């Protein structure tokens, strides 16, 4: 197995990403890791450029899309590839607030046309796996049962896609459109197009890809803090009563 890592950049990568890539352990039985970047393009066009490069210029079996503000555990590619599925993303969390997991499945009850963030699923999983109680990127060892979940879509922050899947989805793989003021939907476009091609999208809850915010990494611990103070149904902060009340 050969993994090609593609990084769409709108500027220089963070040093934590550089160190992640330098220390990366493919763990694929002698497999290789290739690398390419697409600079100064819109996110959707940068990802499309990387997909074309992968298909036309390499013989690699899998493409790992990694954003420039990601920070990864060195065993991330091996863990994602270990499932043998065509499309699988690491568990990642948004930079916009409140911090939520990019794990979307099922229709949103109050927002027609949108998907529901699986806050309950991710909360219960994190609480059950203390190795995830950190802001840093993580790969849980040994690989826990039940970590691979099907989703309607996830982000391309750290997303492993097989050659077969890219060929089935076809160009353009990504197309940006405004989901809300915070987000462009090029990753949702890809996942929905993959589903239409008969493919299934997954998230691996046993591997967390950090999301750089300033000098720090947003991870599972950030979500737990927000989750403790959010009424997700109302989308509002909740204030706990004073001690002793």
C-alpha cells in the first residue's frame, strides 16, 4: 500500500503539521508515503488539483487529504488504512465555536437540508476512552471495537480516500458552496457525491486529528468542555448553579 498525502494550503503550514509529517509512521508493511501540496487556490480547487495529481501522476493506492492547520499522531495513516474501507476520516473538531465533532449523520431536526452533529455519540465514546481526554492528536491502542462509524458526511481535515473511490466519484470531487457563515461545503459535496456513487463514508473515532488554533490544538477535551456548558437542542450556553445551591 502506498499513501499519497495532499495538503491544500492558503499559506505556510504550521510547524506542528511539519513535525507531524516528518514523524509520520506509515506502518503499512513497507508501504511508502508520497507528498504533494496545492498552494494559493480556493479550498475546493486545491483539493481537486490534488486528486488529479494523485490519479494521473502516482500509482498510490490511497490519498490522505490533510489541511495545513492539522496536527496528527504519527500512526494516523496506518490506523485509518487498517479498516480497509474506501473513505474514512479521523475524528476532528471545528475551529468555530461551539467546538463540535465533524461527525454528521441523519437529518437535522430543526434545519431542513442539514445533517445532525452526533454530539451524544461522540461524547459517550470519549468518556469511555480515557486516552482521548486530551487536546492533542491521539491514536487509541489497541484499536477498539466499534470505533468505525458510518456518517452522511465529515470534513476533509484528515480524510483517507482510496483510488477506487476517487475514480468512482469523478471530477470535480469538491465544489464549494456556502453552508452557513462559518463554512464552505466542499467536503459535504464530496461525501454526498460519494454516496450517490454507492460508496460509504466513515469516521474512525479511535484516531483524533488536532485542529490548530493559534499555538494550541483543538481536540476531544475542547469538545468535552463545550459540551458540559451547551444546550445543543437550543444552541445556547447553560450556566450551572452556584456551589451549594
